[in-house]
C-alpha cells in the first residue's frame, strides 16, 4: 500500500471545491502547511476543516518561470487568513494586488491542475 | 552556556572559483581538503574527523579514500547549508572539546554552476501539487524574495537601497583577485539598470554568483595550535539557533515576519559565550545568497539598532572605509557562492592579516548566518 501523505487531504479538498486546513482532534489548534503532529499538544490525531476562504495580502512578487519566459508572469502572494494561518497563493487579478488588500480564494485551474488562487475583493469576475 | 571555545582554525584550502570546473565534485573537494591539511602544517594521519552539511554530496568515506586518511573516528553533518553553514564549526568544536577528535576537516565542494544549479526551476507542469512551487515560487530567488519583502517594506528600503548595498559589496570584490567580479566595481546606476529577476525585490545584481569550486578548513585543539608556532585563529564562539516557526527557505509561517528571531538568538548566545558585544567586532561576513539577506542579519546581530540598517547602508558603513566592514571578499554576491563557507574563509584571512582588503588591526571577526554564527579571534 502506498503511504498516504499528510497533505493529500488538502488536495482532495481542492478537487472537491473546498479549502481545508488541519485541525488537531485533541486541542483544536489549526495548522498549515500540513504535518503529522500537532506542535501545540503533540497529538497525531487530526481532521480537515473548511476555511472561510477569505484573507488579506501581506506581500506579493512577480514570478517569471526561468524556462518559460514567454508566458505571462504570475503574481505570487502571501495571504493572512482570518483563522490565524498563512498561505502562499497567486493572484488572478494582479493589477489590484497590494499589501493589505482583502482577497477571496477561488479554486482555479493552472497548467491542468486545480490550485487555491485568490482574487482581490474589488477584482470582480 | 558553554565557555569560550577551545578550538582554532589551523588550515584553510580552496580551489579556483569558476563557472565551469570541468572536473568531478570529489576532485574539487579533495583538492581543497589537501590544501587545508597542508596549510595547517599537518599530515594526513593527523586528521581524524570529517564534517560537512547535509546538502553536500561528497560522501565522507569517498573523501577519506581520495585523501588517504588512515583513520577517521568522528563524522557529522549540520542541517542544510547556506545560512546554517557555520554550524559545522560548532560540530567540530563539540567533537574536539569532548575529546572525540583532534583535527577535524570541514569541507564543501560542488559544481553548482555547471552541473546542479540551485537557481534552476524546481517545478514544471505536471509536477505533484505543493504549497509553494505550484503557486509560482519555483526558484530560490522567488522563495526568498517573498519573505524579504515584508522586512524591506517595514524598513522603508527600496531597490535603490539594495543597490547602494551591492555597490559596497562589489567595491570589496573589485579588489579581490579570487572574486568573480575582481576589477569590476559597479555604480548605483549600473545596479538599477540590471534587469529584474524577481520584481519588485531582486534585480540581477542582487543575486550571488553561482560557482563551481571547493573550500575546506582544518579545526584543531587550541592548545596544540598554540604549540605549533603557526598562525592561530581561535574559534572564540560558535552557536546555532532554530526557534520553532522559523524556516530557512519557506519562512512565511512565523509569528512576526519582520523580526529575525533565529539570528537574534544566535547573536545573544554568541555574546554570552564570548563576553563580547557587537561594538567589539572589527570585521564581519554576512551570508548573502541575495542582497536582502545582509540587512536582515546586520540588524539581527546588532551591528546597528533595529530599524537603522537603511541609514547604515546609505552612509556606506558596510563598504570600504565604513565603520562596520561587511564581506570584505565581496561576499557571495561579489566573490563566489561556495554556499557560505567562502565567507568563513574570508574571516580566517582577516584574522591572519592576509585578506586582499585587510582591515588594519582587526582582531575579532564575526562570521554570520541567520541560523548560526561564529566569532573568530586573532592571537
């Protein structure tokens, strides 16, 4: 049997349209990125919980793939979540990406894979 | 807290730093190692310990075989490399001060430019999804710039301020014959004209010089080093600190993005171990894979007050003629990227009085990384 990885639940959630984080069964602490044990209490029992899907941009940079220079650069951002976690994401409307701007997660296909990307609150669709 | 160190760096060896060595990595490693042993005035039979860090690919026993070391009794690896590279000297001190080794060889060699470039993308279409690469952080420059940015923003530092810093690093390199940028100083305008690699943080000249080469050191018992009659560079203190939540590369999840907690803890432990303070440091090297690494650690080690690094850079304090000379070899940006250990080599040269940019009368050197640091003293 192939070993199940700690982050598999997250990507299974993304494929179902859900943004998840790990929550400790014992003490309730949320954590991201995934790891097998709760750093707060030491329990290795956990479950996935749905996040609000909201957040705020803390920083953003332009990412050019070194071997795919002809493609549009991606705007990669660090997002502070109201649940007290942070996630790295990329911005669907880079022209609005600024520090402190509120964003909402939109699960979006990139390179044939579904990813947790964000759009700014004023960005519309 | 352990007492001031009882070890000395007795040997230093390095290969030429190139962009294409045309040789195996073990060939580079063995050359640097043998030069370090000879520089220490030792025989191969005197070396009984081998230390590197986990990212080095030279197997201890292959190196032993190439060098013909008759007996090795101690081996160890410090985590990763880079910002943690100087932890190797703490492992060497632990081995020697506990009587488990007498002369430890520290080595690092790679064909980082011609064979296995760190700067190449680590993610391509079809790779398994993850939390960083899939979202667009595919090179080290991007990975680091994402958490450099909050610090730079908090300090009001712009690309021009990084340019002022790089001008100072390149001024040192311009006078170092071993440096890639020997004889090639730049102006702020040159820096600002260099192309963006990771907008709006890193331009081309903010990057270190990916390099092929090797560097090695011999660390010995202090009492034996003193008896040898050769130059003694004492390892006065060496410390690591890895506070929970800090990460060497993906440093996005710690509580305070702007506070270099790891570095502050390393510095505090170093001053406690050595009885020194930042004001006693005559010359420093600071790990500079990218230019923003310098201001973060400069503040973290207390070389200025928190929040004042921009002023120090604008006043030219880190360059030639400055009050706190940093990376007098040109650093990883100006000399070569030997994963941090060429900066340790420069500290050794400063303490021996043999740097191409020798600081007059320098007696104490700080070799700084984010998660480890070392203080050397000239005897």
